[in-house]
């Protein structure tokens, strides 16, 4: 009986490992919070008023922090305020999407993607991340790296140097926290089913021998 129980435990581990041991492409990357700092400008700013349920992997051309504009180039619910010349907005842009107006210098055309290991590391291409301030759009995207635990809670950071405008040459440093989800590949389903099958076989055999 001890040997049978060992097999059951091993099969359960196999089924669990099938879901978490290999790198996967994440299907969603929900944001719950984060921070922003700009080297050379001084101070840290809390990233607030994020769109409820924002998914960074939903594609380009989406608002990050609000869906409401009171007037052209006006941010009603900004990420934060500099305290002069108005608030800061943010969005994911392929270069054609300028929700706050301003110059056409948006983010990369690359659609956001992310992959990693549950209980390990995560890498996200957020090249399309764009910030708006005082009538100017700043490409603030980059390759975000960090960690994601077994439950899908992640923390990533990236930095991007501003090109042009009032903050030319300064570096924005971003951190984001939230949760990710992944759709298992077919091979993962196969490994999981094989593991569950072994569990069922071991349990059935144990009942027959009882």
C-alpha cells in the first residue's frame, strides 16, 4: 500500500508540474498598481487612477488610466500630476493613436506580449507604452522584466529615456504589479491528463486490492 500511495503522490506532482514547470505565453496581464520615477527630475510619483481591470496585453491603442476626456488634450483622471502645466496620462500606442492630442511621437508599433514561468521570471514587451504631458507624447515603453509567483502575482520594472521635449535625455523608471493568466498549450494539457490518469489508475488498483 505504501508503494501505491507513493505512485499516487508522484502522479499528482506530475499533473501539477505540467501546469507550472514550463515557460508559457501569458494571455493577460492585469495591473493593480505601480510607481514612476524620473531620474534627473527628482521625486517619485504613485501611479494611480488606473483603468479598472486594465489588461496590458489587450493590444495597442488602449487607454491606461482613463476613458474620459473633458476637452482636447485634457486628462480627467491622470496617472499623476507634476504640479505644473497639468497632469500626466498614459496609453499603449502603435504610433497612430494619440488620445490626448500632442505630437505624433508615440510608442512602438509592437503589440504588447509577455511570457515566463509561474514561480519564476516574467518578461513583457511594453514598447508601446506612451506618456502624455503638457501637449507632448513621450515614448516610455521598454522590455519589462521581473518575477511571477505560482499564483500569477507579478512585479515588473523597466526604464526608458525620453527623446525630445522638456525632459529630453531624462530616464523614466516604471514598476507595475498585478496578476497574469496563461492558456496552457496542448502539450501541457497532455501532461496534466497523463498525470491525472495515473492518479485514477492507482486509486482504482488500490480499491481492487482492498
